[in-house]
C-alpha cells in the first residue's frame, strides 16, 4: 500500500524539493500552504503522515497538531514537525502537543526519509498486532 503524506509549508523552496523527494521514495503526496488548507486536506486526503511547519499563515502548526490530535478519526495520523524553530522550548511544545517527531531546518534528506519510514513501519506493526 502506498503511504500518503501531506506537506504543510508556505515556502515553495521547501515544498517543491520535499514533494519531489517524497514522490521519489514512493509516497503519494499532497501539499497545503496554510493551517486552514491543511485541515481541509487532512479531511479529504486522509494522510498517513503530515510534515508540518509551525510558522504558517492563519492557524499555525502547533494549532493544527492540536486539532488533529483531538479528532478521533485522525488520531493515528503521524505528525513530524519540520520547522526552522529549533529552540528546546519549541521542540518541547511540539512534542507535548502530540507530534511523533521534530526535525529542524535545514534537514538532511536521508534523515527525513529514515524518520518517515520508521514511523510508518511502526504504524504498520501496530496495526498488525506486532
């Protein structure tokens, strides 16, 4: 089964190469440029994993994460914050709100793919009762 990834970021210089990288690794990808767009995309696209920036127009990434975690239909969706906000307090807040991982920009392609595959494979193991 092809995993679905939602990229939520308002910077095309991040989104374009990230989308290409995800597609090269066999993921089905959709993109949202704001918090509001991301909630609509989550509802329609039903991603397995969200790569979520924090600094977004409108609803920020923290709030998106909180909304996703409060919705029972979305609670199994994996969330990785992918952001320039790398202070300990930012990371702690993201993890407390329910993120599965936190990656700071700039990031390594190898690192992000490894983390995504790890989270999605763990999710499959959970579903299979392993």
